[in-house]
C-alpha cells in the first residue's frame, strides 16, 4: 500500500509538472500555427508548399498533444448529473461506424434497464473513446470490437477479492478487441503517463492514464486481461445509482457516494 501511495503521489506531481509545461507550450504553439498558416497562404511559390505543410502539420500535432496533456492533468472536475451510459455508447458506436476502417466490426450490447450513473458526460465519453480508439489501433488488420454494458452488484466477497472495489451497485462496461494483445511486460506499464508503444506522432501514452484518472474519480476500478495475438479486454466498473435520470441532484449526490 505504501508503495502504491508513493506511486500515486509521483504520478500526481508528474501531472502537475506536465500541465504547467503544456500550458506554456500552448501559448508558444498558437502563434506558431497562425504564422505557419498565414505563410502558407502568402507564399505563392509552389516549391515551398511541402515545407510549409510540414510546419503546419507538426505544429498542429503539437497543439493536439498539448490539449491531451491538459485534459489528462485537469482530468476530473466538471458538473455531474444522472445519466444513462447507453447514450454515450450508442454515440461512440456511430462514430466508430463512420470513421473506423471497414474491416473492423463494431458490436454494442446493452442490458435492458441498465442502471444510471452520476457523472459527467464529457469525461465518461472521453474515457470510453480512449479505450475504443486503442482497440481500433490494436487491430491493424481488422477484427471485432465489442462493447457490452451490464448491471453488476459488488458484494462483500467480490470486494474482498478486488482491493479497489467497494460494495454496491455498479455498471460494468466491457470493451473487447480481437487485436494484437499485450505481453505481460507491456500490460504492467499501460497506465503510466507517457507510456506508449505507438510510433512518434501516433500515441501520447496519456490515453489510459486519463482513463484511470476518470474511473478513480468515480470511485470505480478497471480490470484488464490480454493475450498476445488474441486480443484484449478492458472491464470498467463504475458505481451506479438506482435512480431514473429525472431525480433531483441533491439526493443523487448522496446515493452516488460522491465526495470521496
Ligand atoms: P497511446 O494510445 O497514446 O499509446 P495509452 O495510454 O492509451 O496511450 O496506451 C498505452 C499503451 O497501451 C499503448 O501504446 C499500447 O501499447 C497499449 N494498449 C492499450 N490498449 C491496447 C489494446 N486494446 N490492445 C493492445 N495494446 C493496447
């Protein structure tokens, strides 16, 4: 536990440092990008266009990275309401069907009468989309990406087996792919900020640390299992509330066990 505490503390200060740098970098990149785009319009000599395009592309890439670092560090504030996670899943399904390669099949399965969640739609959407994009990236030759959402009651026995679990109603969101999978060495490090196996410019290594930060801020937890060459499964457990999404928020805040 001591080690885990120190590790969390180390990651927290890393986050603070990263967000400080990201913020300053953003102020540097914005005028750079504007200048690059202006130059691109003003310089009519076609021979210079590829150079200018490289400049614009990479400044844009830097800006996207900075944005991701900031959202990782900022993470978990934001107004929460009672919401139905199935709406987010269906939105993500639509996004996947419109933008993912055709050789990736997307399947969504949602338990009828799924419990609700006291949460922030933007954060939960970001959490899910990060997992879904990783699943896509793990299937360069296509495959099946499935999301399943179901109610799950964590009882005493289950909570004793999982140190991060707390007794009560939860929703499990299962995100599974048939992709490249992970070795135990990689699996061990995936939640570290800036850990990535993707090529420079492709991955920031902040996706899963953001995912973990969001889940923890909901008093939830995440399990991963993976097999090289077979695929990966992420199981997200989020505390559920047994209320319809129309209840007054005061009561629901208590029910959701918020304020930890
Ligand atoms: P990034 O996607 O920018 O690399 P992440 O924190 O989201 O950062 O992921 C870290 C690493 O975890 C990835 O580079 C990859 O090696 C591994 N990973 C995450 N999800 C999967 C998956 N579904 N299948 C295989 N590897 C994965």
